[in-house]
C-alpha cells in the first residue's frame, strides 16, 4: 500500500529551494483552461511562471490537508521542456514548505492514481497532452486524484497575479526522485482484468505510443497479458512527441494494422490520458464507439446505474440516438474531462468520456486513462468472441461530422469570440437552417490557440456547406 505514515528522511534528498522574484508577463484572460495551464514554452510558460505555480499550488494544497508531511507527486511527459518546468515547479512547492516526490516520465493518469493511493497532498503533471512539442502545460490534482476544482485553481491564479498574501511557511520542503512508484500504477491497471478476459494470447496488437509518456509501459502491459505487440514511435522523444502520430494522427497506425494483419490497434497521445482505436480493417474507433461498447458491457453486468453515460457537446448525434433507443440516457457537458468527471460525481454516473478518447470509468479509475481504456477494450473484444469490426458494425452509424480548427494567435480575441456580432449572426443563420437535422458547435479551445468549428447533420451536403461558411466567418472576423 502507498498509504502510510510519511516521515521526512533527509538521506538522498536534495534541497532545491529557490527564490524567484521575476516579473511575469501574464495575459488578461484566465491562466487555467479546460485542462490546466497550457501554452507555448518561452511565451506563456517559462521557469518563472512554473515556480510561481508551484509555490501557490503549495500554499493552496496545504490548506486542504491536515498532514503537514504530505508530499506532492510530480510527473512529466517526454517534451524537451518538461524537465525544466518540473524542476522549477518543484522548487516553488519546496519553497512553500511541501516535499516533492518526482516520479519522472509517467502518464497523466499515473500521477492521478498515485496521488489518490498515497497520503499525498496533491499531484502535478507537466504535459501539453496532444499538443505539439513546442507547447507544454501544468495539470494539478487534489489529494483525491481528481483535477483541482475551479475555486482552488482561481485561488492559485490570484496568488500568481499578486492578489493574495502568502500564509506563514513552517520551514522548507525537500525533493526526492521516486521513479519506482510508476510500477505501482502499472500493476493497478492489471488488477480489474479477469483471468479469462485478461488473457490476450493469440491477439496481435499495434501500439502507436506517440514518442510520449506511454512508451515504457503500454508494450510490456500487453505482452504480459499474452498479446503479440508491434510498436510505433516507441521511445521518448521531445522533438517528435505527437508529430504526425498518436491519437491525433491515425494514418500510420491504420497502415501498420493492415500491413501486419493485426486484430486491432491503439493510438495514445503524449501523456496517455486518451486513446483511440483502429479495427482490423484500419477504420478508426473513436471515444463515442468506445463509450457505447463499454456501456453495453457494463449495463449487461448491471454496473451502469440508470443506464447513464456522461459525454460532452462533441458526442455524435448518431451515438446519442442509438444509446437512447436502447433505453439509455446521455448527459452532455462542456468539453473537457474535468467537466465530465464533475458531472459523473454529481449524478453518480460510472462511465463517461469524450469523442477524442478521454474515457473515465469509475469502477476502475478516477481519471481519463488511455492505458486502462485500451486494456478494457481489448478485453471486451476477447469476451465478445468477435472482432472489433463486428462490434462496431453492430453498434450505430455516426452522423456526418466535420471539425475544423481556425488558428487565432491573439489570446484575448480568441477567448472573447462570442462578442463578435458578425460571427454570432452567421451562427444563428446556420442553426435556423439546420433545425433538428443537425448540430452546430463553435468554441474556443482551452488547450490550443484555435477556434473549433463543428457541424454535423444527417445530410453531408449541409455539413460541408455550413462548416465552410462558419470557418470563413471566423477567419474574417476573429482571426484576421
């Protein structure tokens, strides 16, 4: 067990207390987006900001725990900037009086699990998830392993912006590297798999590891369970993480599945908190299909209260209507796994997630976990005794859906897009024309400098027409 009385042992620990009085150049808009703080390294994110985030995170976390010896668990992905940011953030935590356990390269859900399974005050992951190598981010977890609540994020940001006064600090903390803890997370993933359905013998699987946090873990997990594993992009590479690979670029995975006659393939993103699948024909299987198939399995086992699935506004109408036809209920939230998780807690829902591959199943974990999801989807296929292709073909037909991203570098204009009257007028025209035949969603990304335009309809002509019209309006009135 990780939960134990923790006493400071000064042996093999390095005091990395650092003072930082750097002036920060902060945007007018909020630092925290839908998945922590994220931005271009050297622009928004640098050592000075990371130190401040660490210090004020320490201040806030100390107010949430009665145990002043509780450490903070810090993990990171493979980006070139991750070690620098993790070190600076750890310095801030130490300066705030907290000990740091730095576990090194690890998936984001690994940090969440280890935080919840220990007596940690909280956890921090340094990663920009699916973003390109030049970006990075900071995700913060409470002691229960859940993403830190919005009020606590606001308290951290208030301190960073000089709107709060530090509380008294009773000495400095200490820093220690604990990479061995990652294996405890790996072992936890195997526990829920039954002896029968957790045997992948005879299954050939292709894994696209995106040069990221899953490289040292996913292949051994599948091999330990008997699968034949073929790997793509299977070493940590900060220059190439997510570049034309992983869950946002499935082309190479599709080719590898076909060339190797694999039963299925999985593509992770840089921090492995999401996963998408590919069937034996090379067809993508997104989060909507994963939720539908896993939901059916849980419902049959009477483990899905009220037949409820929590998803987001991005969930395809075809998925929603097929699930409702079976007597299921679907609740949509804003985009972001923290919103899905909050709604699951509020409603008692046990399964939720996003089309992009963030899947949360509270029977087995507390965070979106790509490795856990991939293992359970493979087990589901083994249990069904048919191919993933057959399962998908028997599920539902998606409505034609297009998603376009329009890059908007100006952060203030991007976050205030709803105040653009010409764009709002175009959106209203599109919604009136679509009626109940489809949906329109325009939103500012909380993780990338883009405005996302999504249109879906039963008629592909409508989908293409209004997608192009809305994208043009964003380019003309917001991005220009």
